[in-house]
């Protein structure tokens, strides 16, 4: 399986943005307020970094879709093709 196929599969299996953000907020709150053992803190930190990555990817996807939207003459919204400089990442 290629890297892009794995990334697409992971994106489909990841939680929605709002759910990931809510979980991340819960982790941050627990880490700030509780007197947790080091192992638990490390586990929560690891989970939090994965959630941050999911949120960043979903925000980047949304930003790209917004950039692609273009009003046509009739005022309808349509997706326009990516310019070459946007597809390089």
C-alpha cells in the first residue's frame, strides 16, 4: 500500500474534526488539572499529538476546498482545478 493510500485510509478512519478537537481539549484539561503519573501523562501526550495532526490535516483540507471554490457567472459555486503551485506540498 502506498503512502498516499495509507494517508487516505487514515483520514477516512479518523474522527470528525469537532470530535477530535473535543477529545484534545479533554486531554489538555486532564493534563493541566490532574496529578497524573508520568506514564499516563506520556500516553495522553501521545494521543494528543495524534489528535493535533488529525485536526491540522482536516483544517488544511477545508482551506484547500475553500480556495478551490469559485463563483461562476450564474452565481453558483463550483470547484475549480488546483493550480500547479497549490498541488505541490
